[in-house]
């Protein structure tokens, strides 16, 4: 399987260490497709169904049914990590441009790549 940018997959994140999300869970690919021919690992952000009711730069809310999700979920922007491509189990769907725009913006904020992060 070749993971694609902006697509949501089920991935096996076990074993987890410390505060890392574990188990088989949805993840969204945040790595450009241009790296696919060169890498056997992929940058992802995991999702959780433990919803945070407060808007935060650390999460992007995704409603149930979007991108094949069976429950409302938050993308854990601050848990970005590289996983081996063998961890991907199956594709669930793809995020719309609106969700990808919010995800890109929040990734830039936590990486301190935009002026707004200094406000």
C-alpha cells in the first residue's frame, strides 16, 4: 500500500510508549506524495475519539462519517510521527480541502513556521 497525502487509514500504532497514542486507530497522512518513491515510512497524525470540546491549535475536529470515520474524531496535530508503511492496514477515505487547510495551518503553528505563532 502506498499512503497518500490527506488520506485517512487505519494503522497499527502498537506498541505505544508513554503518552503516544497506541492500538489500531485512524491516522491521516501529512507527508507529501513526492516522497513516496523514496521512503518506506510516512509522516502521519493519529486521530482520537476522545473529543476535546475546546478549540485548540493541537487538534482538528472531524465529524462522524467524514473520510470513512465511524465516530467523531480529533486529529492529534501535536502527535505527528513517522511510521513504517507496514503499519497501514486499510484506507478509510480522504479529507476534504477544508479539513486539510485547517490541519496544515495548525501544523505550521505548532512547528512555529508562521507569524501568527508569535502572537
